[in-house]
């Protein structure tokens, strides 16, 4: 009996202590009180409902279209002035995006690839009636810590700045599309196999591809193999872009903005499909030396 009374007394004491803490403690202890926001520690949450503002094509301007244009997606504080050195041969159109969208952890200022695809598709739709003859698409620079974006683009192995100057326009006009990164054999040996048997759940992009393909292209003819140098750095001609209709690009944009995939995976899907969007076969891996010769004149 005494033991039972002691248990009741102990339980009542603990309950009173908890109530006292809730009443007198810091506001963050109280039921329903939200924790203070810590930049970089909270995952991004899309607003609900999402604002729906699909892009639409602008009227034809009547002005002569640019012959060659660099479409550059840049972070807010990124220095894209290096493109000016390509003028007047190349003009530029800079699209600024906010890195905060992808601050998933402290120091995690990685670029959200889903948003890069969104920027590209919106630009194509809006400028469909005023496209340049040749357009180079570039994502934000992702320099190493302590290295400025400007010096990153001046690096030797990944120097797109000088490579753009050497692009073989005649080849681009005839072929329609090229990835700015010539593929290595190792890159294209890493095939995406949408129907791999048995399924490898760790290859998340591969698992997601069949449904994504159907949603993007509106058909069930999913290729058995996909291969190309992944990335969002490519060059494409006006004629090639206009082989698809505005409605098709709007369907791509709509899929990207409505898919339940996380933004990284959705963006990676497009990184592996830009060549298909612009008319290449699902397995598109030109030999590296041939690519460098035809695309950059390095024969």
C-alpha cells in the first residue's frame, strides 16, 4: 500500500515539474511554439499552394536577332562579367537565381539543378519568337571554397570561356546540338538502364527515369539505354530549338514544376535528357577526339 502511495506521489511530483517548466520556461519550450529559424539548417519547403505562373512567348520584336548568345544562369553574387570579353561576337543574357532555395545544410550553397532546368525552359519559351541563331547555355559556376567564380572560369581544365571563342559555328548549325563537355569513354560506359534487372534501388535516377520519361515526352517508348555526358552546359541552334513547338517546351516546364520528385532529382533528369530534348538519340556519346575536333576545331 505504501509503495503504491509513493508511486502516485512521485508521478504527481513529475507532472507538477513539467507543468512548471511549460509555464515559466523559455517560449520555445511551450506546446505549439516554433523553434527559431537557423539559416542553412532547415530544409526548403515549397509554398502550398504553389503560385502558378507559366511562361509564355513574347511577341516577335522586329529587331534583328542576335547571331550568337550566351544564356547564363548565375547566383545572386556571381560575377558573370567574364562573358563581356566575348563581345561583340557573343552577346549575353544573364538569368539570376537565389541560392537560398537549396540551403539544405550549413554551408550548403549548392546550386539546385531543378531550378537551372526551370530557368532554361522558361527562357526558351519566352524567347521562342526571338531566338539567336546559336545559343550557349551555362549553369552557375560552382567554384571551390576560397576561389572566386571569375578565377574558376579561367581554370585550365574546365575553361569554358576560351572554349566558347573556339566553337565551330558551322558544325553547330549543321548538327543542331552539342554538349560542351566532350565525353570520355568512362562517362558513357556508365549507362542509365531504366529496365535494369534486378533493380538497383541505389541508382535513384535510373529508378525514376521510366516515369519521368513518360511524364516529359508523353509516351511509353522508354529507351533501354541512356548515355551522355550529364550536365547543363550545351550549345544549340535556333533551327534545332524550333523543331519542337512552344507547347512541347511548356509541357516540359509543367512537368518540372508539378513533379513530386525532389528538385535535385528532377534537375538531374534533365541533365541526362537535354540531348534527347534537342533531337539526339538516347545514347549520344561521340568519340572524345572527334568531338573536340568537330566542336572546337582541335584536330
